[in-house]
């Protein structure tokens, strides 16, 4: 069966679908994704947690899905008719209804877990029994970039030491950011001669760290290339952000710093994730606690 997942959201939101994708693949279904094309690119690949293709949510051709009594572009409609079932993660009744005009089986599911849990990855997969798929026993696979992505990452890591430190000090909200000055102090306390600073568009938090000695800046990389680069790190430190979720998915030792968001629901998913949470304000996370956790993660 060909299954289409429909989900808006940023990078972290979409990476939470990897358990659902892996369960569908294990049940021998082919999985595609209709989502914002930027973050969706992180999930397109040939691995057991990847989708075969991503349809661009923001494309004008799919605009008709979001309104009542709207005509859908003929090419977009033909693309949707390829699927046997769709899991539509939305509260938008029109969106689910319009997908149902083209896909024989549609299941609408709230994209946001209840307050306090379950974890978002479990919540998104909880609708799978309705189509005969079980997700409870799924061991989430590591995200493995392509050979081409690996080659590009090798070149980018050429001047970084083995087991280098990787840091992304930004997020989607300043309230979720540990102070940039503490990230800088962390780098100095760990004695990192060369280290990786991940910087995205309009990432003011990262800009403040570019002058810290030894910074090797990774700016606006394709997400699967960034994943391949992060997988080479000895440890990664970041806030509750899409990049932190991406790092965790690669299996790199990941230290995730949480403040106003609930890690019981939104903690990154991966085999080597440590969470430091300090309540509503990020300033409550002490630099010494982070330094100790990084040292433990690096073994």
C-alpha cells in the first residue's frame, strides 16, 4: 500500500514522524510526505525511517487542499491519486476532506499531543492501528545520509579533529535559547581548539559565537549533508530546535537543553540523547552542569 503522510511544521515536528514512517515501512508500505519542502528534505532517503518522496506543501498546485469548494490543480490531484491511504495530521477539516476526495482511505489525527504527554513521536504513531500497523515494538533506525552527502560532509569536516564538539545555539524562539555567552564559556571550558558551529538563516545566537576561537561555521547546509556532518561529532549541544532533533536522529551523543518546552513531549529521539531541563527559563541551566554532561557523553 502507498501511504501519504500530510503534516505541516518545522524540522523538529517532521522528524517526530520517523517512528511512524519506520512502522509503515516494516509493514511493507511505501511512504511519502506532503509537508513544507525545506524541512521535509531531511526525511527523503532510502533508509527505514525515510520517505521515498516529499510533495511541496507550499506549492501553488496544492493550495486548493486548504479551502472548502476549491478546485485542486490537475497535476497535484493526479499525484495524490497515486496513494491508497493518507494520514492527515491536522485540525483543518477542509484539508482532510479534500485529501479524501482523491485518496481512498483517509485518517485525520491531531498533530499536537495532549499537555504532559505522550511523547510526540508516540502520539503521531498512535493512529497506526486504525490501518492495521503496530508501532510499539519499533526500534527507531538511525538516519543515514546518502553516499554523496557523506562525501560532502567529509570535505567539510577535513579541518575538524576526530570527535569534535558541535554546537547549535539557536532555535525557533529566543525563549528556548541558552545564553550565547554560556555556550562560548562552554567551548572555552572544554578546551576545544577546533569545533563546529551550526548556523541557520537569521540565526543571531550563532552569529554571536562566530568570534569564539576555533569556530568552524556550517551555514545553511542541505539537511542531509548537515546530518552527515553532525554524525561525525564526538558530542553535540543545542537547545530545543530542529537541528538538535536532527543530531539525535544520527546517533551522535546529543545534549538537549530545555526550558519552556516540555521534554516529556518534545525531547529529541535518538539512542544517545541526554536532556537537561530547568523549568521556564533557560538561564537556570548552569554552565557547569552542561560541561559535566558533555564530558560524560564523550566518554
